[in-house]
C-alpha cells in the first residue's frame, strides 16, 4: 500500500504541473485584443490563474509528501 501511495504521489505531481501548464497555455491562446467574448478578455483569465495556481501547488505538495512517505507513518497513541 505504501508503494501505491508513492506512485500516486508521482502522478499527482505530474498532474499538477500539467494542469498549471494547460491553464496558462489556454489563457495565452484565448486572450485576444479584438475578442468580443468574455473568454477573450484578460481579466477572467487572471482571476482563474490566481485561484487555480495555489490549488495546483497544493496538489503538487500533496504528491511530494506522498512520494516522500509522509503519509505512510503510523501515529502512536498517546
């Protein structure tokens, strides 16, 4: 079970990196100066990026701790 947690940690870290890349890439692709739709304006994308990047960072950190085995230690009762 501990090995599965470590493998999932790698997957979560890669998922966080990929998701952050794709959200920033989508922002650069969809922002157009002559765009008339709301998706083509930079303000919604700035808000989306500001909200989403800490979530991706948390997912990366969760995967890092899973990879390092922080979640495999049992707690002793006091």
